[in-house]
C-alpha cells in the first residue's frame, strides 16, 4: 500500500492570500518544492487537500480553481514533482450546510484513501492550522506536522516554523 504526503494548499503550498484563484497571485511557500521532492524520493504520493469555500461564496468559480490547480500541477511537474491529486471542498457550512469534506471533517482524506489504497498509518500531513491536523487524525494519519510561526501547542506531532526544518 502506498503512503502519502498530504498537504494543505493555502499556507503550506502557497502563501496565504484570501480566496486565491489567480495564477499571477500565486506564490510558493519557501521550501515546499524541496519537501515534496524529498518525500517523493521516499516513495510518498503527494496529495493536496484544501478547503475552498470561496467557490460556494461566489468569489471565484470551480473552473477558476481547476485552472489554478492545473497550472500548479504543471509547475510542480516541471520541477520533477508529481502531484498525485488535488482534493478540494467547495462548501461553506453557512451556505451549503454541513458536509463530510470540509476540514476538520476527514472526507477528503478518506476519499484519497479509497482512490489510491493509501496506508494512512504511514502517511504524513502538513497543515497550517488545527482543522488540518484534526481532519488528518480523524482519517487515521499518524504523523502530523503543523506549519506555524506562532503556535506553541497543537495536536500535531511536531510544530515547525519553516518547511526547511523538514529537510
């Protein structure tokens, strides 16, 4: 069974910008390419799991999200990194009601597990807030890393201030 490196998008793959959907506004987090290259070399699938309530809120369309995702996948590919899949939750509870996919719910992780037969116990999650970590724990991911410049405690196994600490 393959293991996966699960990544939140906004705040882990790219610099957090509210409701990012334009390629020209996309800026990679320092170290993300190297972290992905490292984990890929160890045999991990690279999977992004991202809440995208901007779709439900009408800030951008599903097509806008897909366009940015396709560009991002190609950029990673040009640097030798294969992004296996990007799962996203377009919902917001105040608009759509409750769903299984919006983190901290584990739906996107469980869908990835079904789609790729992932060994969750040997997989890793890197998120930038507690809802990322909570979703991964609920899905059975046992190694969880919180990327935060300010956090002092977390349910994550490790808090890092920079992705470079993982290399």
